[in-house]
């Protein structure tokens, strides 16, 4: 024994309190929290199902499918409602894989693309990007990846649908690199495509996984052939294997080799090819997430950074969703645990309200059901019942004033003026919009002059959802009309006089949002630019963080 060894032994040997000391770091280290991002139809739902299938969390594929019913009839409230109800349970899924606890956060990437999507990405430690290999990089992938890049979130890439005629794989990598500005490090390489899809070659392991179509293969055990020069392969598909050898040479020469550090810093993405519907390449994705993706890391808060291993509990709300039963108007606040250990029934401090709350009926999101949670650690998501006392961005701790930063509101691109048919309902309208605004369903601006409210959104479906919910939950029949507003900027300044002059002079275009922040509503790009030039002492922000 050296002195060091015995000291370490003494520390490990091991009163119960010591064991407890190691508990939080151990639990943090085995957690992986990621979101899936993709353009509609790339295969996100299919892949999610297969991931759950692998973990044993669901018995048969098809469980996740339910929420898709009616996704093309987005204007039908019942469908939205149905979808929303089901997605409360399926928008966060927790399962175990190889002794890791995996939290998978769904990012609504469909027609209902909205601010929610952005904010979900603030609660993950890594992301899985699904690309339809026949289509390449599409619009919503670009938007979502942009959000990931703001925080240097590590990205794993899955090129899906290799069982179809796809684009040339080298060209796909080129496109990802040039459009998304992220280095690609292929980890598997496809052999053929479409009808001639034979499998993938694992560039790091030098082995070939043979493709076999068939949806129900739950264990994903595909035949593996060792070595690209294995004569067995040349016998099976001589043409494709020659092609593969050529491509692999090219790939080794022209593309990047996987580098864990570069992946973790968000500048490089490992790329896998496969077919979600055939469950092919899915296990490799899960392994990459478990082996390479980061465990929860430190998070910035106003006064200091918070380490996930700290003994005291802390976390923030990143999403609020109406519950299954709209009649009760209760909502679930999704909280990401950032440090410490959450225990059912514990008392925590709601820092914005400076109030102690007891967290007794909290839900967790085991993929198979919504269960009562007993404990949770950094990276886990817990659902808090919310009766209107929680907003997006609210932070919770065991008492320390820690407001987590970086939960963004984005300046909306779409605007509507709200009118109501029955003026007697104006109070309900305001109440409804206030609550929906806090929930992040839409942004609500109240101009300093004039009585119309202006709604802002980043996705047009947000307006439909808000109109339906106003009617169903608040009994308000609201009409949304085209607005002359084309963009919004939050305004701040050290110079209080400039601010109040601004408010007084431009009252029709100056408004307060639901959280009481001052904003400028511009009618055009030129209008915005000129206003900025005329008011040099003011700063105009395209995003604001929850304060
Ligand atoms: P999402 O909109 O991204 O959630 O996409 P879905 O998972 O709903 O998939 C869109 C369509 O692509 C569905 O018809 C799927 O059956 C199909 N699909 C998904 N994965 C594959 C695949 O690997 N190969 C093929 N041929 N089709 C797939």
C-alpha cells in the first residue's frame, strides 16, 4: 500500500454517509438526456418507437404512433387536443439501456413547429438529428440545428431510409457540412441503397452488418461479418463490395475521423446510416448516445454555474403543457433537474415567487406509463402540476437564489391582432391570453396606446391552438386579424429617460409582453432599422431570456 491508496480506501470504506456521497455522481454519470430533431417525415416517430423497443420500454412498435392521428388535419381542434393529450405522456420518455438512464425529449417538429421546440432543446445535453437520406438537409432541420449550435449541443446524425433510393452518401455529408456548418465523421457507411441496400460497414470496427428487411425484429440482431476483405462478402455481393472499398478509401481520405472531443464541443457529428423502419442501425445510435454523448453538465445560473453533482436540488421549467383534461385547466410544468437529488414530497423554493412549495404529486415519464416519481437526478425531467403559478424559465432550489439562464424567448415572426365578438368577454380574453402567454403557447403584446392586443408566434399553428383553447377553456370567441406588425424586438436601456421618451412618443408601436417586458413592434425592416438609428441609447433584442 502506498499512502495514497490507504487514504482512498479509508474514504471508500465506508460508512453509509460515504456511500450516499457517491450516489449522486454515480446517478449523474449514467444519465443521458437528448432530443430528436428532424424535418417532418424524416422518420423521427419511427425511430423513437424503435429506440423504445430496444430498451424494452414498449413491447411492440406502434405505441408512439397514436399521437400522429390527425396530424394533417391540424385545424381541427379535436385532433389537436387528442394529439396534445397523448403527447403529454410521450413528449418525455425515460428508459434504461445498458445500465444507463436515458431521457428522450420529443421536439414537436411538424406543422405545429413552435417556440416550444426551441425551448425543449435548452433542456437536453445532446441531440439526435434524423435526416431523410433521399431528401438531405431540409428547412426545419436547419432551424433546429441552429438552436442546438447556440449552446454547442453535441449532435449524433442518423441518415434514414437507406432501404429507398437515396442521394449519394458523400454528397449528403457534403451538404450537412456546408449547410449546417458542422463537421461530419461517418461511423458507419452504407453498402448500396434501395433494393440493393446490403448493410453498413462500421468504419471504426471494420465489420459489416448485413441488412435484412423486416419491421418486427425487436432485438436488432443482424448478422455481422468481420473485415472488409472477408471473402464471404465478395461472394455475397461482389459489385457492391467493390464499390464500398472505393468509397471507404475516399471517405478515409476526404472526411473526418471521429473525435470525441470535437463531438462533445459540438463541432463534429458522428454519422450513422440505416433504416429506422427496419430497425436497422438503431442499436448503433443508442450505443453512440450511451458511449459518447455527455452526461449532464454544469448549467449557468445568474450567480454562478451549477454542477450536476452538487448535493442540493435545483432545476428549471422549460415547458408547460395543458393536461389531458382541459376542463380542469390544470397544466404540467416540465422541470429539468440540474443538480442534487429530487425526492418525492420534498420542499423546494419557487425562486420567482419566493415561496416554498412541496413537490408531492410529481410525475415522471417512464416510456410505458406516467408514473409517480420517487427520486430524480440531474438530467431527469419531472412533471409538476401547475395551477397557474409556474412560468417557463422558473427556477427551483433548496433555498439558494439560482436563476437558470439561457431559456430563450424568440422574437416572433408572425403577428395577429385579436378582436372578440362579445365585448362582455374582454376580461376572460385577457385572463386566457395572460395564462396562455405564461405557458409559452403564444406571445402576447399589449401596446401602450390602443386597446387591441397583438399576438406573436413563430409557427402559424400556435394561433390556431390559441384560438381553440380560448374558446374551449375560457369561453371566448376571438377573431385573429392580420396585423401591420412584421417584427418585434425587446428594448432595454441603462438610460431610463430615453426609455420613457420612447414609450411616450411611439406608444402605438411600443408594447408590454406577458412578463412585463418592453418591446418595439416594427411594421417593416426599414421601420425597425430607422427606429434603431433614431434611438441610439436603446438596445433592441431579438431574443430575451426569462428573467
Ligand atoms: P416523422 O414525421 O419524422 O415522425 O416521420 P415518421 O416516423 O412518421 O415517418 C414518415 C414516413 O416515413 C412514414 O411513412 C414511415 O413509415 C416512413 N419511414 C420511416 N423510416 C423509414 C425507413 O427507414 N424506410 C422507409 N422506406 N420508410 C421509412
